[in-house]
C-alpha cells in the first residue's frame, strides 16, 4: 500500500483515490488494512469495500449453528483456528490482535467510508452489520445492503440470478461513484472527503 502511494505517479495512480476491497477473508483483510493504515499514518485510504467480510473469530448469532451452503459454522471455525493458530493462547482467548480479527477493534474513528453487502443466511451477517454500525457510531459514512435468502458469496457462485445481478450492479455503481468522488489527503492527516 505504501509502495502504491509512494510510486503513484509512475504507476499512473491518483494517490488521493486509493481504495481497498475484498471478499470474505479478503473483506476481513480489507478492514484490517484500513485500521493498520490509519494507525501507521503513512497512507490514507479514500474508500473501503469489504464484501461479506470475515471479521469476528468469536461466535456471533449468525455464525452459530449455521448450516448454509458454501460457508457454515464448521468451516468458519476451521478457518479461524488455522488462521489464528499463532495467536491462540488456550488459557485465554484475548491474545488475538485486532489486525487479525477486525471485530476486536475498539476504535473506528478515522477509518475510510465503507460500502458492503451481505446475505442474511450466511455466517458473516451479524459481524458485517456490527462493523457498519461501529463505523457509523464513529462518524464514518458506511452503508450495507442485505440480500434476504442469500448465502455466502452468492454473487460469485450464482452470478446469473436476478438478486446477484442487482448486488453486482449496486456494487459497481458505488465503486464508480466512490472512485470519482472520494479522496484522501496523503499528508499524514486523516482528512478524507467526497470531492
């Protein structure tokens, strides 16, 4: 990210319009990268798009006893256990850093504006809504669209369905809007605004 900012001109990138995004675990990494960038103060991200992000290693209501297709409680536990193995202290569960599991973050101030979407039968439903709510409480513009009856990664697995087409079209529309209208100063301040 810092390389991108530092070499923006030669890469043909407007350093004021750096955006990040990812799906699922990549959505969790998107949130973590935004937090890390804010804390380091070297790069300001203009906008984030963490789609149905994997944010919380602790059970949430939607991740508990979830038997939805594609991603469910069993797979979620297995993935978190593999990913967090280096941080796990089996005598206590508080050694997991917020950069590894973004839902553990306590300060959402200064993070970039966000857009995401999520299906309401997938394990990441509750943590996605909580993430957006925490951003809003911190004064960060944030929006989530919920797609009823949709499971994890429905848009990628069934892109031909009308609901997937709507989700993808909305994502593309917001991406284009954010790329055109959101900027972040790269002078060390946390200033970001629609242009």
